[in-house]
C-alpha cells in the first residue's frame, strides 16, 4: 500500500499526514480529503488515473470549503 500526502491536514492523523491522502494498492486506490465539516472519500478503479481522481476530489473539497462545509 502506498500513501501520499500534500499540504492539507487531517484531524487525529500523525503530524506528517495532511488533508489530502492518496492510498494506492495495485491499480486501485482512494483519495481522502478533509473539509471543515466533512471527510470526502473517492475511490478509483483500475481504469482510472489517480491524479484525475485526486484533482476531482480536491476540487469538490475546495467548493465545499468555500460554502462553509
């Protein structure tokens, strides 16, 4: 399993963890992003690109954060 982090911080996660977490196993994976009031979890399968999934979930998170969520 592979974990990638970026500039956002997750509540209750270790100091190195961030609001954006990508976990990958084989060709499948998940993208987890924390907003003010929600935790978004996106799953991508073998036929999808991890970067596209991360971008989509991050854009949704940015929208929700702007809306106060």
